[in-house]
C-alpha cells in the first residue's frame, strides 16, 4: 500500500513537472530592454507566472500588485505616463525580471509584405544606403522586428524579436519604410519613437486578418465554411498529404539523382527531361504551384566557329530563389536572392563551336520558383551579337522540399495569429501598411479585405480610432496592363483609394517613385516621408499639405471632359514644371475604347480631349500597371492619385481568395 502511494506521488509529480517549469515568471517577448511604451495611455504589463502567485510591479514612480490566475497568466494596468525615460521596469514573483532603458513615446506598427519588409541594406538596398546607415544615429528611436512565424490559432506570444536602439549597427536589416517614417516623426516631434516591424514578403492580406474579423464580414461566410479553424499541426498534416497526392498524380515522385554529377555537362543525354517555358515561374506551369525544392534547367544553343572561345555575357532575368549556373559544365555564376538580376560573365575558352549547354540549378524555398522576368532579359551576348534564350528549356527535379511547415499564404489568419495577435495588448499610437501586390489578381475583392483589415486591427487593439496609414501600389510593369486590356494593379490602387475614406486613415500615393522594372523600388525615403506626413497632419494636428490632387467630379462639354479635383494645395501643375504637357490621361466614348488624351490645366480643373473621341463619356488617369509617366501634381510636389470616372466592369471582378490548403 505504501509503495503504491509513493508511485502515485511520483507519477503526479512527473505529470505536473512541465507545468511547473513553464510557470516560471516570464514576460512576452515584445517586452525587453530599450523598449518603448506608449505615452499618455494606460500601461499594460502582462505575462505568466505560477498560478495564484502575487506579482509585484515597479515602473518609474508607480507600484502595482497583480495575481496570476488559474492558468498562470496575469495582467496589470498602470497609470499613463508622459514622454520620458529612460526608466526601469521590475516584475517580481519568486524571481525578478528587470528591464532597463525604457522610454515613453509613440509606438507605430509597420506591417505588410516585401516593400515594407525591404531593409536598408539586406536582400534589398535603398537609395544612398551607405550614407543612410552611417547617419542612423537616433538613440530615441527603438526598433523591433517580429520573427516570422505562422500559427493556425491565435498565439499568446511571438516567436522572437529584440528591441534595438537605432544606430548604424542595428539599422541595416530593419524595414526601410518603417525607419524613414519613424525618423521623420522623431525629427518633427522630438519624442521617442518605437517601431515594431511585423511583415512577410509575398503575402496575401487575408493572412493578416483575424478569424473573428472574417466572422464580422458577411462576404466571407463562404470562406469560414471552407476553412474552419485548425491547429498548426492539423494544417501541416493537410499540407503534407496534399503534396504527396500532388506528386503522385503528376508523376513527380520518381526522382532519380544517380547521374546528378553529370547534369551540368554538355554530353548528358537529357532527352527524357521535361519541357518548361523560360522565363516563367513554374507555379504557372509544370511542376506547378505546390512544388518547392530544387530543379535543374538546361538549354542547348549552337555557337558559330567565329564566336567560339570568345568571352560572353549571360543574362537569365531573375531567379526565384537561388541559383548555380553552368555553361558547358563550368560554373559561371550563382546568386542567393529571388529579386536580383542574373548577369554572368563567361570567360574566354568556355564557349565551343557547335553544341553548348547552359545548365541552371534552381533552389526554390517557397512560392514562385524558376527563371522569371522579361524574355528580352534572357540572352547570351557575344561581341554585340545576341542569342535569345527565352522559350522552351528542359527540366528535371533534384529534390522536393518536404516538411517545411505551413506557408504564410496557406490558410487565412495564420500571420495575424502568429505575428499580430501577441501584440494587441500593447497600446500603440497607430499602424502603417504596405501590401497589395499579392492581391492584385483579386483587386475588386480587396475593396472588402482592406477596410476589414483596418477595422479588425482597431477592434483587436481595442482602439476604435487607431490611425492607419498605407501605401498605394507604386508603378511596376507587372503584366503590361492598361485601360484597354485591363490592369490588375490599377484596380488594386482603386480599391486602396476607396479604403482611404475610412476615418483616421490615409493613403500615400507613390506612382512617381516606382520602378517599372523592379517591384521593389529603392526610393523608400519618399515613401516613409509621405506616410509620416499623413500622420503629422491627421494624428498630430500639424496643418500642412501632405498629399496630392484627388479626383472629385466631371462634366462633359461637347467633345471634351472637364475634371474637378480636391486637395489641390497651391494649385495644379505638371511635373517636371519645365514640361507643361500633362501625361497619363485617357478618354473614351460609349464603345469603352480609350485613347491617349490631350490634357490641359485650367485653374483647379483639367480639360481632357482626343481627336478620336467626338462624344466622350469617361476619363482614366494613370490607369496601368506602369503609370510612371503620369505627371499631374499639386504645386506642393505631391502626385495626383490614379482614378477613373467610369464604373465599367473590372477584369478582377468575381475572382476570390483561394488559400493553398483549401484549393481543390
């Protein structure tokens, strides 16, 4: 009997041991040395401790006592504090946590996809990045980057991250837009600024919206039925099964690497390799969107005797993600980074008379995959003579990336759960957002998604009037879209403009600082400055012009249309001023065909006409993927927002969100 009691005690102790270990006092990872707490707002301190234990909190001149609940969680609310610091936060139970160097200031959340993620100098480089880094000496600006993570259900804590003081040492890998936004605020307001960067390149907006947010929007009833809430483990299991089924169904599970060492060689028999079009991501062809891993691509070209042995330049557009490139079995290049142009020099003696083989080992770690870009950027040039390399190549798989977990676009809410939900107890001043590229193919649906995201975050933070400022998509030739064939990007910009009408929201127009050939333009300084301008005007009450003309109304007058605008500031103008011709305007009649228009400024109106259109009914401005030629500004140097006066059918109408793990 005694032995049985002892055994029971041991088993019970073992059962509770993990809980006992987890019950040690801890704060969420967003708390740390050198952090910023929101000034003039209740200060929330929360964490986990031994259930039922008393927690004593000291901060500045305040003291507070809290008690851990049955699960060990506790929350304490301290009185607001004005700008100040550095202060010490002490949280004590059986052990004591001491955080030093805390400032009271304004916290801004910086979120979105890759154009928000883009660092000053990392996988991307902003203009003048060397000088920007060298001068980034702002001890009252504090930086926090949330570690990337996905979760099927709302997480209590983020995966990781550390507060850092803004310095040349810490700024290179931080969000460039976030930094330039925060720097402008700090320089204008002279208060501490905390910047929380929580973003993930190439992500859908739906990944950032909470499930409760979707539940409040009737449009998404269909999504809630198709995608019930699941744990991370359940999502991983679904993904693994989908991948296995996909590989078998498409006969992609017969990987044989016994001859791998010969794959770069000229003599290899590749007659059984499969075809793939280059340039073109393989998600839009075989092996398809579910394949991540390593694929080899081969292209045979013929070289004349006169060109044999000469040096050459090989261009392979861009590659998602990483490559090692060979010519006739000799490595000529290799780059890590999916948005970097591939331009490789081929030395004397490499090219041979007759058959030559280009072999590229492509490693794709998620999404996309393959050689992508413009056909003209795939070429081999020998002393001015160019051989086109676009068209059909051959491919063979080396390996499949298995068990890599759930991807950021695999299921709704999974980035909100992991990278936003753990932050919502922390009072903040507001949020800035740069995302939309990934949703351009469903632009009309974005009219629902963008306001939902804003309202959802405000509810989650329990700050109904939380300022929310965002960047309109810039100029980029995503697919040669225009008024007559349709433009996904123009329609997405239109959806963003609609969201800007929400209270305490604002949109930074950036069509003039884009790059038609680079989805990640380098002038992030102006983007951050314009976002900060919105905040300074709308949140901090500084009376200044911070945005450009916005279309208001139109009148048809014979063979011309007169357009009225608001936000004209000091007046309308064309940029550059030396060129008085307005560009970017188009006009159409009832046949809905648009023609380039002559546009002239008359006071605060623009008069538009075209000889091809005798009876105009509609005008569009900057309605294209690449709208960088559009040049209507106000004299305060802010560009006009793209617009259309018609409501003709959009090309993205009816296209709906379809996350990977519920696609059939």
